[in-house]
C-alpha cells in the first residue's frame, strides 16, 4: 500500500494541472462561447494581422493603413495608404474548416518620385494601385489546455492592373507593400502566388499568443523575372484587460531566400536599386494596438513602424496608423434568431 501512494498523488497532481488552464479561461470571451468536443472555445478579439482561428460563422473585415515615410532626396516626404476588404466563412465542419478571400487597394506617393538616385527630372505624383486577389482555405485542430493549431493554403491571382514597367508605379507599390511586408505579393503585378502556412494559438488566462509561419512562392506569369521564394512570420501577443478588450503587440516579417542578379549599366540604375539584394532581403514591422470586441463588431487601432529597413529602398522608415473593423457572424447560423 505504501508503494502506491506516490503514484496516486502524482496522478492527482497531473489531473489538477491539466484542468487548470480550462478553468483559467472561464469568463474569457463573450456570450457566444460554444462547447465543442467537451471544451469551451472563447470568442477572442481578432488580431490585426492574423485570422480569428475558431470563429463560428461568416466574418467580413475592412482594414487599412495610413503612413508617412521619412524624406528621400527626391521629395520632403511621401504618404501611402492601403484599404483591404476580406471575408471568411466556416464551411462543412463548424469552427474547423474555413474559406475566404482578401482584396487590397493602395494609393501611394512614390518616395523617390520614380527617379534613380541623382537623376534629374520631375517627381511623379500619387499612384492608384489595385492589388492581387487572394483566396484561401484553412483547417483548425483544437487541442487540450487552450491550444489550437491550424494549416492554411492561399492562392494569389494576378488581378493587379497597374503597369509594373512604369518606374513610379514600382516605387509606389513597394512603398505600400512596406506597411504590410508579409503580403508583398499582393502588390506585384503579373504574379501567381502559392502560400502555405501553419497557425498556432495558446490561451493562458488573460494572455493570448498567436503565430503563423508560412512560405510564399511567387511565379511571374510573363516570365520576365525568376520565381521568388520567401518565408514569412507573423506574431500576436495580447493581454485581455476585460472579456472584450485586449491590448497587444503584433509583428510581421518577410524574408527572401535569394537575392536578384545585379542589373548592369547606368541606364538601369533605378532597376538595380529596386532589386532584392543581400543586406535587404528582409523587412520587419511591429506595433502596439488595442481592440474592442462586441457581439457583432470588432474595432481596433494600432501604430506600426519598421524595425529594420522597409521594403522600399527609397526611404529609411515610416510610421503608420492601422485601423480595423470586423463584422462578426454576418450570415446567421442555423437556429439563430433574427
């Protein structure tokens, strides 16, 4: 009998620890919490740069950036904006499988005016940049202790209509993409992109961590440039101040695995400046934010800036305001009232 007591105590301790995280999460989220496979899945405020992993219905989001870039030699400063509409719905298996899309539109003032360093000329004005549409499908697998993992696959279609051969467009597009570097493929005309990724979310009481590690493979449909392969990392660390209010810090990074070949000739000085080169193969942005979640709407705001050189070589940095609005469960689920 005495030899069995340590085993019994260890078993009791293990059961107590296994149940602790579930109890710590009670009260987190709104009245929309659902029970799935014996576990409560809290309804959390959606991150800015990542999806809400386990929402039950159809969500529609509108978010945007407004940024000012540090001065370049061609002008005293430049601005860029991105407006993006997106939607995602749970299909087939509620809270487990999802399909969605996103479409960005940018307006930007080329930081260098579309001119090579030292080139005389009149700086170009603002450019309208309709981007590439992305569609995606993803699946989520909840695990014990407030842990969820998922996998996503996105397909970027070449819907961007602006002329990529025009210098000012290229400068403006890369300035806009600098605000959200992990989605640079949205502003590369004539590209088809394959975007596999893995997701992870951990909830510990009021602390929420969510991350995504993915890869982009970007094919040039015109064959003018070689295939680009890049890795991307996105992270969200949040603190729930109340059941529906969260403060957070988010970051996103893109990393190109190879650099582009050097462009020779004085006439190609602009193109050489904009190629992916060693020392500028990565871009990382970070910023604090706050989000309020209600039954039907999430609203949030964050400040975003670069930690290393931005994607655009025509500016040393930027500061941006990121605003987000998410409509929750815009398509009622079966059995819901009006």
